[in-house]
């Protein structure tokens, strides 16, 4: 008497099916990654532009109230705007450069002078 084993139809995936699925996922990750890397830079630039507009508006309001701009360097000017409650306290944690050499044309930039994130 010979015993024949019957092969049971066991559910599962073959190696080929798994390799195809992993390959598809790897291709999708490869296509999406460059877009996500650029999104971080775009978000940082957009936030910087918003901060510049906020500081510019606060400087204009300070000028209307006091008929002059705050004195001192950029960090002292930002501190003055915060103490006058024209800016929130979180402005103190960011690095801004305010160039007011020409009072008729004030330039506000994010970051240190010459930095990549200057706007």
C-alpha cells in the first residue's frame, strides 16, 4: 500500500506575488519622496514670508504711533515691537534682520544676512 500525500490548497502568497507587491511599493515611494522633500522647503519659505509681512505691519503701526521706528539693532527692534504688544512673544524665537537705513524703504528678512532662507 502506497501512501500518497495529498497537497492541501493552503492559502497564502507566492514569492513572486510578494516580490511584485514590494516592487510596486518601492516605485511609489521613489516617486513620492522628491515631492515631500520640496514641501518642507516650500512650507518654510511660506512661513518666512508671512512673518516678514507681520513684522512689516508691526513696524508701520509703531511708526504711526510714535512717528519713528524702534531704535537699536534688529533683535532690539523686535523686542520693542513685542513690548508694545504689536507682535507676539514667539517673534523673539525667530531670527529677523531689519534694514531701516532708508526710512522710506524698510527691508525685513528672515534669518541671518546672506542666509538661504532670506526673503
